[in-house]
C-alpha cells in the first residue's frame, strides 16, 4: 500500500515569509505485504498546498507502484520517471516513493542504506548554510557562532545585491580568518556582468565555491563563467530533468561542480545515477539539503556511498528545520 499524510509546520527562515508563515508537507508510507514500512517526505514548493504532491502520489504514482516487488526499485523508478515527460507526475512524488522504498529495503535486510549502496565512508563533514539575514553583522555573528560550534565551512545566502553581497563576503572572511572555508550562493539572482564581477571579488577572498550566480537554465552563461573564473562554479541545483539535464550540463561544461539531492533529482536511485555520471566525467556532485529531515538523512546515506562529494549541507539554525521531527539522529 501507499499511504499519505499531509501536515503543516512553521515556515523555516531560508524562505522567510515569501509564501506565508506556514508550509505543508506530505509524509509518504510505502507498506510491504509483510507489514514493513518505508518513509519519505515531500515538501510543497512555492507556497502550494502539500496536498498537491499528495494527490500526485495517490492518484498517479500509487496505481503504478502497488503490486510491484518492493525490491525492484529500478523498475519502479523507471515507471515513475517515464511520467516526467509532460509533467504528468511531479519529480517530488517520484523522489518520495523511491526514498521510502530504499528505507523499506534497509529495514528488510537489517542494513543501513549507505552500505546497500556500496559503502564508501560512514561520515563526512557538514557545512553550515545560512538563511537570508537582515544585516552584515548578522552574517558575521552567525559565521563566528558556527565556527565556535565546530563547523569548518559556512555558506552565505546574501542579499541578492552584488555590491552588498561582496561587502558581506569580505566582512565574514575578515571575521573568521583564512582557515574557514566560505561559499557564496547567489540563488540565480545575478546577470552575466554582475556574476563575473562578484566572482572575481570572492576569488580574492579565497572562497571555496561560487554557487548558482545566474539563471539555472542559462547553460551558455555557466559555460562562459566557468571558463572565466578560477573559483569553482556550482550549478544545476533545482533544474528539472534529473539525470538528463545533468548530462547536458556536463556535455556543455556548464559548471565545475554540479548539485544534487534526493528530493529534486528523483530519489536515492536518481541521486546515485547523477553522482556516478559526474564521477565518470571527473566532476564533483555536491549534495544539496533534502528539503526535510528525513530526506536530509537519505541524502546523507548517498553521500556516504560516493567519493566525489566533499560536504553535506545543513541549514542553520538547525532546530528551525526539524519540520516536526524532534529526534532524527
């Protein structure tokens, strides 16, 4: 069976009140005939109701999943992925079912999923990822606090104003010193000229990477920017198309590092395909947060099963992103 439950929680700070003060998500339970259950969570995006994802899971995905062998995850993934054409099924519905199936497999075999995926390591560093804060001083204070807590890397989501963004990057670098790794995520807010100008400035500040400075669909722009800058340019975080779009970014050299996670790519199955595709082309796959704690955990399992990934992203302050899950250690 496939069962869904929608629930509401306070909107986390990264999205602020852009879509209201609350968000909705859908808990998906995939139940095998022996009674074991696997779980995944689909978060509604863009302020839409969690029921939108739930309807896709129940009305479109469920009839194609119930009756299948729960261990044939690739077969099920391919059936659901075929519905991406024409947007007949949101990628989030495919993602949440696939993650639940992997969870179910781990429970059935009494083994952690990262080992079932092959197993490369049992831990990796996390970096602290900011919300959009009110002032330069707020970023400085948060970066220092994260460093004091043991984080060795901090990523800024700044003001979407090139001059102000360079200023806050400079202030944070001066505050934390030369040893802490810093990243800038511009969230696709710059034009070509601003992207190049900001990139050259943060190169001088020894930033670790430069993430999504221009529109995500602008592959030519990412190709040119990657050639012009020495700092690694990161791309493809939330573009549709899963492994197909990843292949196009690689073919056009549109980015030095490609982003992926279990939520936006189509589950654990698709994230592993993405990571291996990047590895074959000598590219890192840096893993994006998974949009909810359960999906973050699923992304972590993938990170522990691949080599071409340096970090896991954790949004701070962490308690604001528990989404109702109080203990997910």
